[in-house]
C-alpha cells in the first residue's frame, strides 16, 4: 500500500533548515551530527527550491533567509551555497526584485567566485534595477564576473524587446 506524504513536509523541512542557517551563534559542527552545517543547510534548501517543492509563500520565506545569510555572513562557503540556492529559486519561482535586492548591495564584499551568481539571480526578476547592478559589474576586474554581467544584460534586453514587441502588436490590433 502506498504511503501518503504530507504536502507540508517540504515546507517543514525548509523551516528547520532555515532555522539552522539563521543560527549565526552556532559553530560549524562535525558532519556526523544531526544538525547540518550552514552551507549544507543552504545546499539542501537549494534542492527543495530546485525541485519546486515549496508553495510560493514558503519559497519567498526561504529566499529571504538565504539573502540575509549572503549579506550578513563572511563565510564564503555559506555565501556560495546560499547564492547557488538562490539561482535555483529564480528559475522555479517568480520572485520580486525587492526580495533579492539586498544582494545587490553586497556586491562590493563578495569574492568573484560568489559574485558570478549575482547578475543571473537579479536579472531573472526582469526588473530594471537589475540592469544597473549588471552594468556596474561589467567593469569588474574578474573576466567571469564581466561575462555573467553581459549575459544578464542580454537577458534583460531580450525581455524588454519582447515586451515592446507585444505592446506594438497590441497597439496594431486596435
């Protein structure tokens, strides 16, 4: 007989992982302990987001915790794991730019290996504010960061062109 799964189970797991990630007072524990390290918690949150397992509101709460971890921690492993999870989130969920905007303010503090995620994450919102961040990153000394910024601008331009074409077609049909 098949077992029934509680549809809220992913949200409960996400809540527990967010609590773990949000606990800045804990030291990183041995991998053998029951409580995952903050970067492992972020990785697991990324898996839940990538699978689309969360309702929109739950996903937005998870994203808020991930963004807070990126902007408040100096632990590169945690930042990278959180940014990777955010990159999964923007593919599966329609997230408001305002929720992700704090990472735009953290670009000066991020290492290039983590910074490469930012243009994609912000441009996935299709908001004009993402363009200003990407344009600043076009001047970054790291070539990979510049390349990601250029791709983000191309994405934003394509979305803007598509919207303009739709508006033009709508105007012609009247």
